[in-house]
């Protein structure tokens, strides 16, 4: 009896493993920028989908992308225009809407769907070609001038559509109140200055915070974390 129960347990475990393995195979692949870009380059007419909102898309997007997501009223019609036998490449501000979209397309029978790790921040932040509807307010030359003319500079790079980026703002206000004119704080948003973000070739996610001391980077933080403490520690070092 015990042997029968043991055998049944093994069979159940194998079935569960098989089911889990199958579901993982059907899940979309969130891939690095290098893989995402390479796969796009290998396609004659790549199917690129910007899964952000229409307002975000109008401001900037990957060249050749179309715009829709799971919440779009014409989602079914937009998806029907795509070729299921060819790869689909999705991206958003982070890894939310693009992953959900890619997963849903796979469920609908698409052969391949890839979501970009780090989203539009990773693409533009590493100098890949993109469309922007206006000229950047801040140039790379102006950025370098600010770094050169100030002993300590904290740079906040993000987007007004990025939820974690909004959480940085009150922390920056606390830091401003503490350090005053002894620390120059520069806030760069994708919507205002995409080209300088592209020229820096150092951003993978939003928010990205960089602290310069005497023109040299003393720390770079991707995401929020304990920003206030990190700034305090870095500035305390002589």
C-alpha cells in the first residue's frame, strides 16, 4: 500500500512538473536590450508594439512601433493585423504592460513574443534609434558643463509617467533642504530631454540616479532604494 502511494506521489509530481514546465514555455520572454535589438534587426519588417498610453507614445517611441495595449478599445482589431507566425516585440515604461501584452498574444496563438527588459528607458538610455516630437531642453554639452562647474551634483533621470520616479521627488526635496546650495540637483525627464538621456548611454531603467563628486561618478543607483542614506554616505567621503 505504501509503495502504491509513493508511486502515485511520484506520478503526481511528474505531472505537476510537466504542467509548470509547459506554462513556463508559453510565457513571454523578457529579454535584455542586446537580445531584443538583435532580434529586431534580424526581421525585415519587425512587429514592434509600444504598450504605453497614447500620450506617452506621441511624445517618444521606438522607430517603427505601433501603439496599443490590453486596455485599448481596438485591441482585438490591432492584434488581428499582426502576423502570428512572426515574432512580436513589446515594450513599455518598465516591465508591466508590455509583459502582460506579450503573454496575452502568446495565449492567442502567436509563435513568439518578447518584452524589453527596462522598457523605453533601456532603449533610449543606451542610444538606440527613436522618435521624439520635440527637441531636448537639455543638451549633452550643457549637462557636462553643469557637472564641471559644480563640486557635488545629483542627477535624477526618469519619466513623469513612471510610478517609482514619482516617489523620488519627495526624497529629493528632503535632500535639497538638507544640503541647499552645496549640492546641485538636476532632474531630467524623458518627455523633456530624451536626447541627452540617449547621449549619456548609461540608463537601463527609470529612475536612475547618479551622484557626481568633483566631476566623477561616486555612485549610480537604478531604482529607488535607500537614496537619502546613499547620498549622505557618498557626500561624507572627502
